[in-house]
């Protein structure tokens, strides 16, 4: 199956009811006027950094249970990359738009930002330029379209499939 912007958005729309938070996590990488091979190397490193931050976040939230019972004790995490084209805005870094869900109900948005900042900035050595929000009912579609806008322009590699985690048991998905 060929991945398209529509495929990605359809998948995100199916998960929409489980998304409770939306994060924009900037990096120290800038694609502006860089060669394709350099952007590819930056993207490769950034995906590794996200994997490290994701594992740290999982452990901070659920301890070792995140490894023992990943389909139950991991957050829903669907990341998309933005800013990976050499003609991108010179002031905006390559960054992730991350859809989150299955988080402990006791955590506030500020708690989640503190944990994510620790994992992304301190542990993965990336930028502390992080934005987090709780999507409102009337903003869900906008956030999905916003996070996948590069796919609309042909960059279907914007979905970081390798770093996507879906705790199917916790979400009661068939």
C-alpha cells in the first residue's frame, strides 16, 4: 500500500478520540539551504533522539511496566516531522508534532510538559522550545491537518512510523 496524505490523516482520524494532548517539540536541526544528504542525516539523528526521549517518557510515566506491558502501559504517541525541506523557513527548526493519549489522568498539562521537557531536552539533548496543548473538540481536525501538512505537499515521510506507539489493549481497539 502506498502511503499518502489521506492515508496518514485517515489513520490519525481513527485515533483522534484517544488523543488528549498535542506537543510541538523543536530540535536543534535546521534544513534551510542544506543539501539533501545533510537533511537525511539530521532526520535520522532526530528520529534516534525521539526514540530515546520516547523511551524515557514511557519509563517516567509507567516505570518498567512500559516495557513489560507495552500494549497497556505506554502512552499513545504518534509523531510527525515538519521542516525537513531545504526551502523551509530559516527560523524554524526541524520539529515534531506529537499526538499523545493514554496518559495517567492525575497528570496536568503542565506535568506532561515538565516530563516531556526532561526527556526531550535534558535526556535527548534537544531544544527546550516545546509547546503543549489539550486539543479542544473543535480543534482536533485542525491539529491533525496541521501536523500532516507536509504530507499534503508530497512528503509522506513526515509520519515517523518507527516511533509511533499505540497501546491497543489500553485503548480497547479491536
